[in-house]
């Protein structure tokens, strides 16, 4: 796999399975494996990995990873989780200049995700990178420079910008492309029907 700059991996793991009976979506299984475990495997190229989740961090203790809560109150959306990860990087791994984020409910993320995000950023000479599968973009699957964390903090706390696209558009965003057929590798599990479809995909394509 292509060598990449030291990168922190961030899993946005706080999604609640409200449409599936409650609890953390990341703990649901697909193909006999917890979605969180699947996601962590895709971040293997990263120098270290942290989880972003609010509430009791002990529920993730089996993974032995730092759990970082949002620093901005009232569940300000995914950008608050991104900022929490960037702040953690600045304080704990100052040698790392990049962070790759993924949601905890995407069980089929590509294994080469992080290298391809870096390749897109480098090729297009943009400070940020995200992904597109088919014609659909996935804003929270992204590559973020730690150097932009104060700009993001201002956007969230002063300007009340909460849409990922609105903030990334300011700075320039490269896109790494994947096909969405026969499987959209960025498929995420939100409902019982999604989970059933994920099980079908895992079995049919050995994913």
C-alpha cells in the first residue's frame, strides 16, 4: 500500500440506532463482525486511531482506543466531531498534520481509503479531500489538515456553520472517486432494512 504522511484516524462512532431499537450503531454486526471492527480495519494505514462519541466512554473500552467527546455542546453535528478529533491531534500527537475521518456505520469502506484520500489531495493541490461514489458525495469521509482547526472552531461557534459542505467549500476540496456498482462501498446502515441489505451484500460479495 502506498506510503502516506502520518495520519490520525477518527471514527465518528456516536451514531444512535434509534430506528433499530436504540444503542450504538457501531456495535451492530454485519457478516458476523461488529461494524466498528470493520471500520477500524480500514483505518489500519493510520499512525493512530481515536473514536468520537459522547456519553459514557467505557462502552468502547474493549477497543483500547481514546474516546473523544464533542467540545461543542448540544450535538452540533459531524463537524463538532471533526473538530474534537483535530483538537485531540494538536494536543496529543503534534507531529501528525492530517486526520482521516469515517462514520462508524459504514461496514464496507475500501481498504485503500486513506491512501487514496491523500493521493487526491496531492494531485489536486487542495487542503481537504473527500470521496464520491457514483454521483453521490460523502462529506464526513474525509481528510482534514490539523492546521485548519481554529478556522473550523470559528465557523462552528461564531458563524454557526454546521454543514460539512459549506465549510469545506471555503478551502478547496479534492474528491477521490469510486464506482457505486455492483456495491457502493460507502453504503451506511441507518435502518433495519439497511442492515438486512448489508447482510445480503456481505454474503453475496464476501465483504
